[in-house]
C-alpha cells in the first residue's frame, strides 16, 4: 500500500510540474500584457514610451514619455494591506505629481464593498495631488469620500497612493515623512515658514520638507539629509 501511495505521489508531482512548466510562461505573458495595458490606461495615452522599471524600496516605478520623447510622468505599482489582504494599485502621476489615473491590479477585498475600489475613486481622485490635497478619507478630515461601509479598504487604497507619491514622486521617507534630497539646502517658500528642497525634482514650488522643520532662515538654510 505504501509503495502504491508513493508511486501516486511521484506521478502527481510530475504531472503538476509539467502543467506548471506549460502554464507559467503563459501566465507571465498575460501579466505582462495586463501591466502594459494598465500603464497606458493610468497615463491616459496609448502612444507612449515606457522605460525599464525601477525598484524603489517596495515600489516599482516606470518613467513614461510620449511618442516624441517628452516626459509625461511616472506610473507606480504600490501595495498596502487592505481589509482582506494586500491591495496592489497601479497609479499614474503627471510630471507635476497630479493623479492621471489608477487601476487595481490585485485585491482580496469583500465583493460588493471594498472590491468597489477599482471604480469608486475614478471620479474622486483624478486630478488630485497627494502633495497638495488632504489625501485621506473625509471621515479623517480629508477630501476623499470613502467607499460606503468600507473605510478600512478606502484608507488602505489612499495610503498606497500617498506612499507612492511620497517615495517615488517627492522622494520622501514614507516612514518618517522627511524628504531626502541628499545635501540639498532647504529654503523658504514664503508660506507659513515652510521649506522646500532647492532644485529638488518634483518640487515645483510645492511644500515638501521635513515635518520637524517649523521655520526657515534664508541666510542660513537648514540642510535636509
């Protein structure tokens, strides 16, 4: 009996390995095609040039140019734990950090509730900028209406995009909230003593600075490490 079970196990393992060898390349191809289509969708254009992916901590970023080579922005794959498990989102940012589009790549949220994230925010966050808007749910004092009865999923979704913006677009430490344009001097932008990193990519006059900075001195600017 033991010999029979052993033979069955070996045969079953061989069959599974064969099936995996056949299906794995096809699955990989489908995933690549879905990602390519998703990038076009979130950037709002079919005629684009996509650079090789950059791994930035837990984020995967794709620099996007138009057909003529002009910069359109960046598409970022970002993941946050939702109500049912990991919530993976692909979001497109313009060169100014405005949200051009998004698509949910993977989720394990509740059907009819958190699973609505793929459509719910389409008319709510496009055009918003996580560096300028209060990018949290209205229940927390923010500017975005949460999915009905799915606040946890909504918070996770918005946090995923906020973290992508902070880390990839603004170059921030998403743990501490501090920007990291190494060696750049912080200078006053004239708005309530807030600082920005001089010549920092993606700054464009926006306020991206260490949360501990409460005032600036133009003559002796503080350096953000």
